[in-house]
């Protein structure tokens, strides 16, 4: 059954997301943005030969990248122009969106003629056609559920609702992070070859040659990825600590089992142990964050509790920033010779996302998750500190200030990597640090506001005449 017409708020949100993602696609397809002038007739003559070009060697990763790029684009624009239950207008707009996506991709291919290093490929057009068709079909099928979730976001009034809304998207992102680039095989010979290459590890901590600090970071990082699953499960009210822990471990076992059939990924039983640890910590964290039920005994909050909470949040900020510094600068083999830092500075001053142009899709997604893991907690800590200090008039400046602070931390770490020949500084990481910090700040503020009714400070007047 087709969905009702989106509300004004939902349509505005979908249009904003569609426009932002469109700009991202344009940027990604034209990186490194070094345009070379060419006569119009020469460029058009080259472009006219595209239909007669042989497809050439098929690249599964390039095809998947283009499909994955245009499927969300068509999906979001379908939501932006969705007319509701009316069949004929909906079908007409679906066809129009698909045609617009194909023309858009053809325009991008033409623009790539002016960017040295970019190639005009017929495969990219075919992949965009398939991705756009997939995005339109998914919207047509899932429109009622998607619109319900968008409307539900506006109606969330409790931490349980917020956590329940976020659990599904986070689980999907975790699955994609674990299984990309989806080079799946069921061939016994290829699985045997994967075993011989040491990509199936059935003994915990089997990488005995690794440095102990690397092992600690790997286990802690994997545990941190699974911690939100259990925490969100408890906060959503779906079950208690034991249920959340069991669901997290079972989910991790399923993901690791699926990684057995992904050729480029390592299936390691250590990750299940890390998920077990992260699930336990997340279950207790979710119970601690969950608001008290109405009618429960709530102690009077002391006047200085907000300042102490802000101090603890700031202490966590500096402690976590130090952990991120250790992870970003190890093994601390600094070199201050001119040849090293001149090359590194050139890499740092390059355009954002330029390094992803020649990289692999799942590497880019992995970098995105890594930056979110590193910098989102910093933004969340600053949000807690701002909320507990109650700065009054400067409260509206807390968001931009926190964004600048987290971006400054990311810039400082990248500048330190200029003197580390084993590291590659990248302006992309600074941008992702700012975005991750903003997401962490916004998420923590949302949770803080929903926890406020059960934890708001009220002065204790039981010992004063006017309070009796």
C-alpha cells in the first residue's frame, strides 16, 4: 500500500537530505577538481563516442560504487517529490526521477572530460541506471515505513523512543562496515584459499606478532563498535541487560559468520570476544542512562551536581583526546627532515575526499566509521558539559564552539602526522572529525533534553518555612 503524502516537515527534511547528497555526488565525481580547458567541439566529439566504446574489463568494485552512489540519490529525490497515494502521479514521478538520474549521470560523465585523470565510462552510466532503478523501487516499496520513521522522529518524547529510532540505522551501518565490499563467494576452493592466506582466525589473539598496544587498540575499537548496540537495546525498552548482551553477542556471531564468505575481510573469533566485552559495557551504560520510571524514589539533586558532571565530562574529553592521539600518532617515529614534512604537508593541504577518489569503497566507509568512533565521543562530552554548566546567554554558541574545538583537535592530530613518515595526513580526516563531533554533540544534546525531566534540579525547600 502506498504511503500518505509526506507532511511539510518530512518533505522539508527529505529535500534537504536530497540536495545535500546531490552536492556530495557532484563533488565525489569531479574530485580532484582540477579542470583543464578544452574546446566545446572537441569535448563533444569525445563524448559522442561513448556509446561506441567497448565496456572494457569489468570492475566489480567500480560498478558497486556507482550503484551504491546513485541508489540513495534516487531514493531521497523520490521522497522529496512523493505525491502520496495517487497511483498515476506517483508512477509518473518515479519515471521522471529515474530519467533525471540517468541524465544527471551523463552530465557528470561529460563534466569529467574536463578533469584530467577522470575517465568517461559507459559502465558508470549503466551502473547509475541500475542504482537509480533500485533506489526508486526501494522507495516505492518502503515509502510507508520510511515516512513513518521520519514522522516518528518529530514525535519522539523519551530516550526510549530516540534509542529505538537509532538502533536500526546503526545496526545496518555496522553490517555494511563489516561486510563491504561484498565480494561474497560460496566456492569451496576460494574459501580454502582464504584459509591458507590466514584470513580465517579461529584462535583468539592469533596475531601473536602484533605489538601489544596494537592488540589493545584493536580489541577496544571493536568493543566500542558493539557497545552502542546493547546500550540502544536497553534504552529502547526492548529488554534488560542480559537480553541486550545476548542479542549483541548473537549479532556479532552472525556478522563474523557472514564474513567467512567475504574474500577481502578477515573473520576473526577475537572480534566475537570484543563484541562480548562491548555488549556487557553497553548493557550497563544503557541501564545507567535510562530514565527512572515515574513514581520511583528520586533523590534531590544537589546544587553542585551540575558543575561536577560538567567537570567529569571535560575530564573525559581530555582523556579520550589523549587516547585518540595515541592511536593516531603511534608508533611515534617522528622525523623532522625537510623531505619528509614537505611531502606530508602537500598531502595535508590537498582537497577533502581527494584520497577516496582512487581508493576502495569499503576503505572509505571504514575511515568514516573510524572517525566517528574517535571524534563523536568528544562532541558528546562537550554537549554534556555545556548542558550541565547551563551557560545561559552563550548557550546558542555552544554548538559552533564545540564543532570548532573538535575540528581543532582533528587538525592538531593531522598536523602531528606531518612528521610521521608512516602516517598520511589528510584534510578529509579534519572534515570528518568536525562532522563526527557535530553528530556526537547533537545526539548527546537530544538525549540530555529527554533525560532532563527525570533529572532536573529542584531546590530542596524541606527545611524552609515557605517550602513546607
